[in-house]
């Protein structure tokens, strides 16, 4: 019969499982506003890498990295969660972090025995990292890398982006994922800022896009 996952599992393998496409959080259903940006021709196969670079450095990537770090080291999880939700620039973005977070928390409770209320997705990862004493910086860079892989895969469904070019973009952005994980190591909630306004507006406008494939 089932039971909690053995604690002797290698921490890297645990993170790989949590952040793999097969982990049942439903990340494949979200494009983080890219569906709208592509429909508006703001993003093309030649500009996708630049768009994602900005989102990592100046938008959701940087913000989520800080939230994971803080959630993994703070006793005030509810405050961190409230901050994460308040920072969502649109109803759809809030839906995304809430739904992904709830699904992730369900897995933590069921398979790792982590006592956690439903919280926003990056906060949930931080709590899980702390509960299992996993390496925080590694978790952040793997989270960012998984996000890049997910939205690049979404872009392949929305425009003429081949597999080879898609993988080149993921590989090209991997060092930035590591850099951001390192840069946010000592950050606090007061260090959070976002300047990816075009991406934020795209997530707002996506609510009325018709037809559409993704939830955000």
C-alpha cells in the first residue's frame, strides 16, 4: 500500500520529480500571457527568447525566485502567501498561482506527509523545500528552468517554432535561471519588484481572447 515517500531519496531526484512535466499540477495548461502576446504579434519565433529573458529578469521569474527563497526560510508562510497573491497583476495570473499551488500542496500532503494549507505555487515549493531540507538555490533554478520549458512548449503550439529552436532557447536561458537563483539568495519581500509591463498586460487581455488554448 501507499505511504509517505522515503526521506532517503536523493534531494535532486525529489526536485526533479516535483518540477517535471509529469508532476500533476497542470502547468501545461498555462502560457503566462504568451498566448495573447503571440496573438498580438508581440512575440514571434525570433523574439521569444528576448521576451522570456525580460520575464525572468524583470518579471514573474525574479518575483517567484524571491518568494521561494523567503517561503523556504520564513515562519510567516501566510504572510508570504498573501504577498504572492497581492502581487498577481491580473485575475488570470491569480488563478494560475492558486490552481498550481493547490495541486502541488495536495501532492505534498498525500505523498510526502507535509502539513500545509493550500498556498500560491512558488510559496508551496518553498514550504516543501524547507520541510524536506532540500537545497533552496537548486530548487529555485530548477523551478525557473521548468517554467521556461513549459512556456516554450506552449509557444510551440501557438506559432511556427521547431523543436530544435525551442530546445536552443531553453538551453540559452538555463544560465540566467542559475544567475537569478544566486542573485535572490539573500532577498526579502521588500526586494520584490516587477517591470515586465507588456507581459502583465498580456495576461490581463488574455481573459477575453477567443478562441484560446491556454487558461492564461
